[in-house]
């Protein structure tokens, strides 16, 4: 039974109930190499169908991943609705134009053969003691959403990600340097990946001592994502707004969050793995500002959160086939500024560059401030990275972090599949402790 046939069978069993069908098929192929030698291949296929039934202002969910009876599945959702949560008056108010679901997906495009030998050889030429591990992850996702209220939305999306680890012994420990980004597979991407690995291997070969703790702090895109972009995005998403944990929920419009920073959620970005025309409730997506020059300009909401907050859905619903939707951004984007990275690093006689934060972000942002430990931090002198610094901890009082000025680099880089960000100097962030 095709995805479309199964979904139509469930829709036909709706009777007089308001009903929504969400069908998902996801295929993932992961190829691994150690050095230039193949290290295995993993194929995974996830396929399932979920139905939500709304009765008397409440909704029930039932799901199946194998052979199922459509009437039984709908009956299970009706039973669940008796004690289910309250739900909006409509499953979707803005049905989207869709592709032909009955036709199914086109034959998947084949990912060009990854240049593994070239990457391994070029890295070995520069750093013979480094070991390279590579993963290329190709995914194809087919979605179909139908409802008794007119939603008929179908798409098939494909993406390829590259994950690279360069490892070498470093003073008795094994240092792993991680890289993850979308892979359009052209020479530019090969050079970008190699440049990223070579730079960090070179930076970590030397040790440096912090002359003092009172140094400007520069964040790479990875550090900006962990310390600023993801916490801000989570604070502007439906779950945090509803349960009162968002540190931005009481902010007045005239109060900047991060002065000068404009943070976008862009589900329309060409080539981004998480781009899509509609969300997992069939609501059309669009590019939106979450922050505009530091001031809250928007949120990430699904249908349920939007109704409870007295707003409209922003097309931000994501879900597994067997789970309730939850709101989150698609791709976080901060456009670059007017300063290139070289000039940014050379702005001060000395600075500390934060590249990777250790463990999870931990803080009580709503009250006192924030704190984090840096796994990879480097001392910069005269615009050049002179060595790795150990024992660096970061902190900021809430007002300092949220209202400090920022300077953005022209260059931007991918952080996994979720963010495209620049390098940044954050005036409110300070080194609270380091091996001086």
C-alpha cells in the first residue's frame, strides 16, 4: 500500500469527525570511511501514519507503522480524544497547494561519489599524524498531510550531510575535531571542509596561556549557535512560551535582547536540509524574523500553541509520524556584517576565540545569568591564533549578555543542518576563569 493509498483510506473512515492524517516515509543511507578505506554502510527506513481526531474541543492521536485497519485506527483516536488535550478550532486554516501525492516521489538523485581519497590525502600531506573519519548521510523524506477540512499537502525532500572527524593524540588525550554541514558536493565544499580541519589541527598543536581574564571574546559560528542562537530560538518557540520558561516572554518591545543582532528563521533557504514549503500540520512556511536588531519580532508556533497564545501559526510544526507536533525553527540565519574574519580577529591586541562549548548549555537565564565551559578556546594575538587555551569558562550577567553590542563577520558558515551563522564579537560575554 502506497503512502497516498493508506492516507486516503484513513480519511475515508472519518465519518462526521474532524480528522487529520499525517503520513511519513524517511529513508536514510549512511556511508562511512576511515581514512580512504570504506568502513560500512547503514540503510534505515522509517514509515508510519498518524491520525488525529477532534471531538468536542479535544483531540486524540493514534498511529501505526505496519499493516493496519483504517477504521480501527480512527476508532483508537476517538477513544484517545476523550481524555486528550484541548485543540484549535481547525487543523489548518490555510491549506497549501501540493504536488500530486498519488504519483509518489521521483527517482532519488544519486549523490555524487564523495571525494574521500582526495580529502584523506590532502589532510595527510599537511598533518600526517591526524586520522580522518568521514560519514556521508543521504536522506529522502516523503510527507503527506490530509484533513477533512481541505488540507492536501505532499512533498518529497532530499538532502546530503557530511560529517568529518579529524583525530590525533594531544598530550595524552585523543582530540577529536568535528565538522558537519550540508554537502552540495562541489570543489568549493571540498576546500571548505579541508580548510576547516587543517586550521583547527594547526591551532591545537600549540599551547598558550591567558595573560589575564580581561580579554575580548570572539565566537565562531559553532559557539554562537550554542551560546546565543539556539537558546534564543528555544525561548521564542511555543513550548517555552506556554510553560513560562522563556526568558524573553516578559520583554518589552523597546528592550533589545542582543543589541544589533537580527535572527531569522528561514524554511525557504535554497539548499538547506530543513527547508520545506509547509510544516507538519500543512501550514505554509515563510521566512520570518525572530529578532530584529535585538528586539523580539516573531515566534515559532504550531497550531495548538498559536491558539492558546492568541496568535496565528507560523508554520513551525515538526513531528515524528507517531508523536504530537511541536514548534521549532527550521534554519536559523544571522546575516554577516561588514568586517571580515581576519580584521575581526585583529581588532584588539589580544582576544580569546571560542570555537566549541563543552557539554550542554547550562544557565538560569531568567534570573542571574549564564555560564558555560569552553572545550576549544584559543588565544589570539595581533590577529593570529597563537595556541589553544585550557580551562576557559565563560559567564555573563543577564543584562550584559542580552544588551551587549555585537560585531559580525562578513563570512558565514553552516553549523550542522540547523544554522547558518557568522563569527561574532559579543561585548557582554566575558572569560570568568582560565588557566592564566
